[in-house]
C-alpha cells in the first residue's frame, strides 16, 4: 500500500486524465518517450505528452532556421556589401546538404526498420498533389539547368558558386521528390523526434528557398539590362544566351510553386509522425470519381477552357514577338471579367445548397483536411494581396481609362471569387459523403459492365453498347436529387475554370507584370517582389482548389 501511494504521488500532473485501454498489439507499437514525462504512470499519456513535446521542439528548430535565413536574405537586400548573394547561397547549400543526409537516412534506415510504418494515411498525398510535385520538380530541375548553362557561358564575369549552387539544388529536388512520391502517406512509428526534426528542417529550407526566389531579382535585372544592351557582362553567343534567358524567365514561377507544394506535403508527414489510425478513421467504401449525372457543368466548363486557351495563345504570340498591345490586355482582362462572376455565382449557389442539405458534418480528426482549409485560405492571400495593390495603384493614377477600369474590375471580382470559392470548398470538405441506398444494385451493374467489356464486341454490338451507355447515363442523371445534381454541376464547372486559370499564369501569361501600370507606380524591385510573392500563391491556389473541388464532387 505505501508503495502504491508513493507511485501515485510520483505521477506527474499531465497523467490525471483517464487513460486509454492498451491495444492488443502492444508488441508492435513503439510508444514515444520524452525525458520531461518519464515519471508518467500511464503509457498512453506519456506517449501523448511526448508527442506534443516533440512537435514543439521540432517547430522551434524550424522557426530558428527560418529566422536565421530570413536575416541573411534581408541583409543581402538592404546591405549588398556585408552580406552578398553568394553568402546566402552558401547558407542554403549547407541546409540542403543536411536535409539530403536526413532524407537518405530516412529512406535507407528509418522507414525500413521493423514496424516503422504500421499505418498509412489514405487522405495524405493524393495522386494529384504527388503528380504536381513531380511536374514542378521537373520544371525546377530544367530551370537550374538553364541557370547553370547561362552562368557557364558568362563564366568570365561570374563566380563558380553560381554553378555549384544550382547543382546542389538539382540533387536536393530529385531526392525530395522521391521521398514525397513514395512516403507521403507514412505514419512513422519509430525515431519520432529525429523524423520530426528532419521534416521541419526540410520545411524551413523550402520556405527559405521560396523567400529567396521571391525577393532575388538579380538575374531578371541582368537579363533586362542585356536586352537593353546596357550590361557590363556581354554574352558571347547571343542565340544560346537568349534561349537560356527565355527559358529561365518562363520556368521561374515553377520553382517557387515547387517549394510551396513540398512544404504542404511535408507538413502533413510531420503531423502524421507517431499517429495511430483507428479503424473508424478508415472509410469502408471510398467514393470514386464517376462522370455521371452532370451535363451543363462540363459543357460550360469546356467552353470556358476553349475560350481561355484561345485568349492565352493570342496573348503569348504577341508577348513573345514584341511588347503586348493594348488590345491584347483588353481581351485578356475582359475574359476574366466575364468568367469570374460566373464562378462566384456558382460558388454562392453551392454554399446555399450545402446549407439546405441535411447531411451530417464530418467531425473526425483529419490533418489533411485541416491543412487543405489552411492552405486554401493562405494561398488565396496571394491573389487578394496583389489585387489590393493593383486597386490602390489604379485609383491613385487614372481609374477612368478603359484598360485601368478593366484591371480595377478584374481585381475586385478576383477578391470576391476567391472568398466565395473558399467558403464553398471548405464547407463541402466537412460534409459526410453521400451513400446511395441502392449500392448493391450499382455493384451488380458494374460487374455486369466489366463482364460485358471483357467479351469481344463486333461492329453490330458496338451500336447497342453505345445505346446502353447513353440510357444508363440518362437514368443516373434523372435519379439524382436536384441538390446533388446542382452540386456536381457546379463543382465540375469550377474544376474546369480553375484548371484554365491555373494554366494561363503558369505557362507564361503575366499581364499583371507586363502591363506596366503597377510596375511604374511601385517601382521595378518592389513590384517584382509583390508579383513573385502573389503569383506562385495564386497558381498554387488554383491547383489546390481543383483537388478540393474534385473532393466535393465525389462526395456530393
């Protein structure tokens, strides 16, 4: 009895809450330990407190690294003599080498230990986000290749650091992309604190690379001075130099986009360290994407995409040949002014339908969904911020001009569209997925279709097959309730609209920088930093919105 009392007195105050029952497979579970909570009598409570402490200390590590790197980058901007760009590159190279060491250790050591990955988060790392990582990684590698080639041609007036830094960057991008493609769903159960610190160090490094890309306009200024023939460092081969210059400018936004996408995936991995997923978190029937029950959404969305591609091609033809004319800017902004109100109207109607529905909210803990909501709100700040800067510049100059009034209308409508779409997506992500009562009949129909597809169909049977598919499509469309049908139509329309609004700025259409209004009002360097801050966030927002809208479409 005295021994029991003594043990109770030694228990820390964090362990007073009710302890959970020990799972049956305790031999395979690696509970976390931390020296601050080593006297906790409950294993589960000690594990929970150790997890919070590990997250705290790894977060502090990332915060200090980000502050140190930000101080270096800020000093480079305001004092070119004391801290140079080469000094910042050396610091970032050291961080990338440390990240590479941890990633290689994780791939070859931590993830291969017994019982290291007992659980995998089905919501984390969907195929579209991992595909985006590979896409942006490929373009970022190509960007660094162009930078190496450009520096090699001008090696007589450039330092060797400008060749070494992109080479380390290529290795870092390749290794990180491999990690995120294969291990983004891991809920690691061993070496918790080391894994958290490694992930946070990698997140901090990506944030610093993004910050440097946003603020460093050295090469852009150098390219502009060469185009004006006022540069001190002249390129010996004009043709090759122009290829590297155009390629660098075109691919520059992809690098900042890659850093942002990697940070989001790495954060989910960090949240999943030590996470044990119970059975009720795993959906028994995963909703699948089926293009059934929608007609007007794909039709209107396809029209918007086709018109957008035509506008984009006309803009790019003029932008690559010479300076874009005033008529091209008017056409570009007019397209946005027509499309953005339609998107806003669809999002508002979808939000009203969500309010009229009687579906329960999904209140289960889901780090991926929480991050999706945060990223949507955070990424929207890029376009919203740029829009407010444009509004101030236009109102302070000449808002009565035709082009200026179009830019002003575009900025106001863009703010409203971002807000309404965020409300629609976030509300839809927190709804329980719809489960049809006749699920067994649908499964039988799918099995019949699969058995039918396996048979060899001749030309006479082909017409009957098309007729059956058409009748099935019409049948499914007519049996959907008007609320579900409207939600699917709106979601699919917004998906296609966000795709074209992602394609246009991603592949070179940047009228916000090329119209000259804001650049002359704020100055080149200031507007360069604003655009490089807001444009990648805007591209990331469109891409992330597509994933959220597809989730809303599937669960409707």
